[in-house]
C-alpha cells in the first residue's frame, strides 16, 4: 500500500551532535534528494545505486549548505518499503533545519509523528505489535526492557497470536464444511474437536495475559516510593539503588524537603523511584508541603519501600507510616543494620502481617542484594526471566487479550447450550477478529492513527 506523497523529517534528537539525519520517504524521495544533493561519485543522484553511501554537498541553488554522506534505499528494501533517502549531515540544529526546509521546497511535506513506522505497518513490513515495539526499543531503560522490546520487534508475541488466529480459522472452515455438507454425526464430531481446541487456546491466552503485569513494568517502570521519617536512610537507599550519589545525605533532619525522582536499574527491572521528604511534624511551610506530597506518593505508588531506623525506638511518625502501609504493596526495611538494634524483624512482622521485612545497611551493603531479589520476584512472579520477549507490554494488548478470553467463554457457552454450528461459527469469527486487532489485521483506522500519534517525529 504505497503512499502517494513524499515525507521528510529530522530523525535525530534535538541539539548539537557530530551527525544529524534528515530522512525522506515516498515515491519522490530520490527526486527530492537529487534536487539538493550533488554527489562526488556520479553525475546525478537519480542514477545512484541502492544501499550505497555517497559523499557530496547539500546545495541551495549554487550555494553549499553542508557536506553530507547520503544513503539511498530503493523500494521495497527499506524501512518503509518505499524509496528512502537519509541525508547524514553535520549535527547542528540550524543546519539540519535548513536541509529539512530544502526538502520541503523540493517536493516533500513534513512527516507526522510516527509516520515512517506507520508506513512500514501499512506497507506490510511490520505488524502493529512490532510497530509498537519500535518505540519501546527506543525508550528501553534496562537490558530486560530492551530484550522484551527486541523480542516483540522480532515478532515473538505476534507470531503466537497469528498462529492462534490460523487455528481458529481452521475450526471455522471445518464447521462451515459440516454445515454445507451435512453427514450423520459429523457435526457432533467437529463440535467436540472445536471444544477441545478452543479450550487449549484459552489456556494459552490466559498465560499471555498473566505476563502483562511484568511487561508493563519492564516497559514503563515500577512506580516505587521510598518513605520514612527524617534521617532513616531514604536518600542513602536511593543512592545505593542508583549506584551513584544522586541525593544529598546528612544527619540534619529535613534535608530532603521535596521529592526526588529517578529511574534505577534493579536486577534488570526499571524502578521509577521517588525519594520522598521525611514524614514528620514541622513548622517549615516548604517542608510541610513536601511531607504532604510524601503521603500522596504512598497512596499512588505500586510499591512502597518503607524505612524504619532499627537503631532507634519506634517514633510517632513511624506509627503514622505503619498505618498508611496496611493496604499497600510494601517492603519494610529496617535500616542501619550495622548498629545495635532497638527494633526487630519479628516485631515488625507482627505490626505489619504479610509484609516482607528486611534488615539493610547502606553503609556496609547488608541486605541490598536481598532487597533486589525481593523486587525481582514480585515483578516476575512465576514467569521465566529469560522470556521477556514473549511478555505482553501494552495496556491495549492486555485489554484485547482479556476480551478474547471472554469471547472464548462465549464460544464454550454456545457449545454447552447445544446451539447449532452456525452460532459457534459466529462466536469464533468474533474471536478471530478480536485477536486480529492486536496485530493490526482487523483494527480500525482511528486506532492506527491514535497509536502512531504517540511516536516521535522522524520515526
């Protein structure tokens, strides 16, 4: 499905750098590039061979704008399956804008966000799951995130979905054949086979749905709040998890007066960590606002790391935090484990039954590895850590899979109620179309536009 117009955009991030790329795609990509690029090794760029790099000058009429190395990829052997030209210029913001303006003047139009990848999808190079993986690959924060995105780009999830759709289509064909060419008892045999096969597909979909929790965390990060009263070691823990001195650590209460937000790589899991202000009564208006924010972060965080100074007796502020943790997903951390203990693990297990309690020392490193392993087990659960590429990553995909499971239940109900094969076929087609929305084979144009609008320009 080739597009009629030619698009152009800067494909490298804003700012200065050694190289900046202007990407052109469409039926007139080569012609547009030939108007502004004068290669050294051939008379005209229109004669250039595909998949070769050419050195030359970017020209505005008779005036040179920049030197460049230009790569031509002729259709269909390109990212978009159209003619694609990449102008690799010097990476200054002004020079890239000038080159981009020249492409507009000579036949291209500004690309919309994600339009290059959208064309790759529309032209059949990628399915929708793979296309979404492109942005996940760009935004990956850890090796695990990267492996998941790369697996999706290779088609690990979409191959599974396409295989299931093929199985469902076979069932539909068998049922329709039994309807069109009825024989004694053949209808019942086919129905029994459909019941068995569709139950197997349900198990596979339920297994995929279970990976969505882990997939979302690997994609977006686990919202994690570090809370506690002043001077329990919150900033020290943040620094330990980041493996750098990000937060100021002093023995003066109230040093952290507002929240600090960072991404940490904890055993491959991206944690979106919020180091909150110490919870305590204060007359300082700024610190008071920080304390109120800390209470709010406890409410909205997916995981709370609650710190208590094991070398001190329980304070009024500690009791308030214990009250806030009752219904939260939390790990209790008894800090300053290198000092004589006043608070015990057994005591906290009684105060917060069901919560994991660990003793740590950011000074000696005690307990930090155990904390990382606890976080890892909460994120992955029973899922195999080496199979990130098979995890469901997006909320859209998870929602569609849950709907597909409901569609399967409808198929099974139709069979159990003894309804005719015609009704089973209708339910199977609904299921087949639902799974097609995941890969983009049966998705509406409005959904496609909405998905690609989230992409960055030039991709």
